[in-house]
C-alpha cells in the first residue's frame, strides 16, 4: 500500500482541513494491513470519510477522534474495541492544512533526529525502487502512490455505470467518463471521476493522453466504430470494445476498410471483461476490472510509434 498524494490533494481542495489515519503497525489478527488509510474531513453534515482502515468500532472511533487523536495510538482490538479479530494496531493520525504539506517522494516523518535505521532504509529504497510501509522508532515511512493510469470510459449506460462504480474507489485509475449530456450520468458520480459531455463524444478523442486506456461502450454502434477508428489513429494504452462476436467481425472489416492494419485492429479487445462470467452489467464490470488490474493486461500495450512494449 502507498501514500496516495493525489487523493489527499483532491480532498484538501474540496474540503479544506483533512485528517489522514493510517495503520502504522499490526500485531496478530487485524482487519487491514500496514499502510491501509482513510481521509476524514468536516462538511455541512458532520464528519465524512473516504478510504477504510477496516470498518467496525476501530474505524468509527478513529474517525470521531481524527482531529483530536494523539499522533500515534496503540489499540488492542479485543479489550478496547470489542472486535473479535484479537490483534492490535497502531494508528498514525496526521492533519493536513494545505496541498503544500504533501510530499513528492517517499513520505517519511517522525520526531527528530532521524534514526540511523530510517536513514538506511530510505537509502536502500531509493536505490532499489522498492519499499513497504514501515513504522520504525516512531518514524512512519511510506512509498508515495505512483501516478494513476488514465482510463477513459465512453458511455454512461448500465455497463458504463457498473464499470465506473467498480473502479472508482481504486487509486490505480484516473477516470474520465464521457457521454453526450449531463442527464446521461448518475447524480452521484464518485470523487475522482471526471465527467465530460459533448454532442459528438468522438470529438474528444484528440484530448486523451496517448497512454490512456479506453473502454468503448456507448449506446450507438456507429459511435463505437468512430471512436475505435479515432483512438486507433490517436495512440492509446489499451482499448476495449463492448460487443458480440458478430459486432466484432463487422468492426474488423470496417476498420480494415478505414486503413487500419490487422496488427493495429488486433489490439482492440472485444468482447470486454470475461465472457464466462455472464452478461449482467456487474459481471462485465468485474471481468473488466480483473483484466485492467492484472499486470499482463497493462504491460501488453505496444507503442505504435516505436514498436516497443509499454511498461506502464
């Protein structure tokens, strides 16, 4: 798990003062591992949160005390919280006032002076590029979450909604969600999802990053085809198209007529998800999420300009 500086920055911009509660250490059986965190802020309805440190009484009490809790709190889950896990956690609570407080690199903080063990760990982490969250002598060290992968979801119908709802809580993706008008979207779009509206959504393809991953699932086969044509011409990370084998056969022929090579066309995944899971929107969303989260799906993206494999 990593320190998600983007999520914290977004929360600060939207809500002002934000507390971050992170599981700094664990003993025995606990609901979440070291590095699990939640953000807490005050809005017009009271305290609100994103993320989770495991739910139950531990999370409820930590949320209530987020702005008054000591920096480090050692909590036995059984005696103190009545939870059946039986283990113990150390919670680190920190309050952030501005975006300027957020680190760019490895997030390491604690009382001065920095212990030698921490100095050594940081040097090794920067040399090897690997780091797990650690609590050492009251110093908390966390890797900073890498930049999210841009994911463009074309279409806000049942499948689009199921996919966005499934993926939105994950820090892995920076989701842009496109359709023709605001009334095509649900009223409760998740934090971190950016809706875009255009009478002709295909006109927005040129604004997508060339490393973006795309899911094409609009209400119109003609629009789906135009999007696939433009995305293939624009450059992309991965491209998934919703449809049957019949639709895909027709699209292959049409894209070939539009001048795309068989190698280019074969980079489109159709159907999306895992067909053996079924055609229910949530089943499709689960299959899509599993593929996108797998390292193979992301690393199998080829840069058409260089012919080299993208490594994400």
